[in-house]
C-alpha cells in the first residue's frame, strides 16, 4: 500500500519521513475507482470535508488537495483509495493522508450477523475513528458465524446500518431507508440510489426496522466498494449467546434465508446494471 502525506504549504503529496502506522485515525473516506471512473465523487468529497471539519481540518481540504488525489490514482485497473485525517503524534498538527489501495474482490450477496450486543462504535457520527474496531467486529463474525457483515443495532433494538454498509429494503414496491433520527452515517451509494428512485417515482419511506423483520423483505446492504449486495441470510447471534448463558447446547443458531421471488431478482439486476453505468471521470 502506498501512503502519502499532504504538504499544505507546497500543495503536494510527499512520502512520510517517519512511521505513521500508529497514527490515530480521526476521519476517512474511500471510494471505488474502475479504469479511472468513479461513482458520485462529489458526494465523497463533501462527506470527507464535513468529517474533516469536525476535527478542525476543514480548511485544509482544498481543490488543490483533491486534484492531487485524482492525479495519484492510475487510469487503469480497479482501486479503492482512501483519504485520512491523522493524529500523527500529540505534539504535531494533524495531517491529511492519501492511501492508494488495490480494490478488494467484490461480492453480490451477504450472510449477515445480528449480533448479541448493541452498536459498539465510540464515534458513530464520523467515518474513520471506528474503522479498526468495526474490522475486528467483522472478523469475529466471520470466524464465529461465517458471516460477511454485521448489523449495528441501537439500544432499542433497531438497525442503524451495517458495519461497512447502508441498509435499504423493499416493502413490495416501496423502497425503505432508515429513519434519520437513528443516526446512520451518510451513505454515498444509498444516497444516489434514493435519488434515482425519486427520479423514477418509486415510493420511498423512512422507517425503523428490527433485524428479525428483514427476513420478510428483500434487503440490500450497499456501499461504494460493492455497490448493491443482497442479504441472502441472517444469522441471529443473540440466540446462540442466550443458549450459552442458559447452558444449552450452543448449536441452535436461528438462520433466515431469503430466497426472493423472480421479480425481486429482476429488480435487483436492473438496479445493479444502472449503478454500474453512472461512474464518470472525477471532475475538478
């Protein structure tokens, strides 16, 4: 992985002169680049600028910074770059960083864990500080339950979002998204899907949903890397946790499979195709 720090005085990226691997991540944003084309780059810019402003670095996010970011990304192959605000040390000013990363393998379906605990994030209103924590949560879900993603649940039992994804689901012909009062992070991919749904006159409702209710619906978990992924299975880790507490045999994991009628599959395919067509070269 290639990492550069932004020199605000000279308006250029430079290689770090010291080890920054232990720096504290204060804000971050990432997006998929496929042969030089990006989806909704302006929304990623805005989201990162807002997050940086929360930690006192909003003025450093200039057009020169973004132009230099774009210049660093090769025009060919798939990449998953990330921009950061870093606390390198307590005695130094915060830094802007850029990481050029090859895009991970993309998937189309998810086996999802309903965890036996509430949202563990420390800074749920800003993308970045909890990335390492959420990665450990997902790794544990994979090791213990063979799950790809974890739902983040509030204290009242409602889904906020996924560890790395935004939640959308269908109630027949109505596209549902989370009630904003639940405090989900602003998702770029979910935003463009909802905007297109409005343009198509698709009914939209903002709701609260409990995780077990999703088994009755076509549910999507979406993000910049994978686009739209269908929830193919829900595993209720709460049942396993409760059985262990009771001393029962810990092999009763409730799993819900959502096969989905043909109409759902057709709709999903059409939305995926549309989402793949809206990537463009990032304008500055």
